[in-house]
C-alpha cells in the first residue's frame, strides 16, 4: 500500500542518513547505496560499476566481522552485500539501533586497529 511504502522509504532514508553521517565523520573510504527501501554499505568511496569490481573491492573478513559484531548485539543483516531492507513493520527504534550498532562497530574496530 502507499502507506506501507511511505513508511519503508522513510525508515530507509533515516538509516541512510545515519550511515552516511558515520562514513563522513569517520572519514571512511566507504559509500552507502540505497534503492528504495534497500540499503547496503560498500567498502569503496564510489559504488563499483561491475560485479568484478564489487568482488575485488571486498576487504577480507570485514563484512563477516561487521555482521557478527551486529549479530552479537541482537541485530541481523544479510550475510551478503551487508544488505539491510526496511519493512512496513520496521520501527524507528530498530533503525536507530542498527545505525548505533554500525557506529559502535567502527569505533571498536578503530581501537583494535590501533593496538
């Protein structure tokens, strides 16, 4: 329904804003890509243009580390593409929890990389 799509798109935009803010604040060489209610984080400054570029740009283990970090905090994202999809039932609090989880993960990885 129009109401469902309105909510899904609003939640996707909310998450996109939070993730883009994280990428910018931390100076990460990443990008956030959104198509409708679907988002993913890519590990290049600009989105790859081909599947080959996409595979070549994947840092070893980083997507798995992020996914497991979030999973250990009760947040699930897909095991491929770091994909996140909003549903008509996704509450704003869940979106905020996901954005905070990404921020905490980046902070902890940054600390670990320094040590």
